[in-house]
């Protein structure tokens, strides 16, 4: 049988520090990877970091698709 894990609830102070770190460019990306894949992190924060990274990848993919379609349309209208 699987043993159930109990994690402490993150306080408002913990979330304030988390949000502050995520507001700093470059640091935010590094910290998301540390929280998502590092050990000893609160599972709630780890899940939040993983979800944020997934949304970032989805946004990058959609951006690339948009740029390819847009520049393809522009280049085809120039000819």
C-alpha cells in the first residue's frame, strides 16, 4: 500500500517570497526549475512550478507557430 505524504501548508510569507522571486527576470526561470525538479521542496510549490513551466512551453510553441504563419503570409504577399 502507498504511504500518504503530508506536507505543511505554505504560509502567506512563503507565497510572498515565491511571487517576489518569480517577478525577477532570469531568476524566475531558474527558480521554477529548482522548485519543479529539486528535492526537498513543498509538493504544492513543486506542482505550481511544473504547471508554470508547462504553460510557458505552451506559450512558446504558440508564439513560434504564430511567427511562422505571420512571416509566411508576409513573405508570400511580397512575391
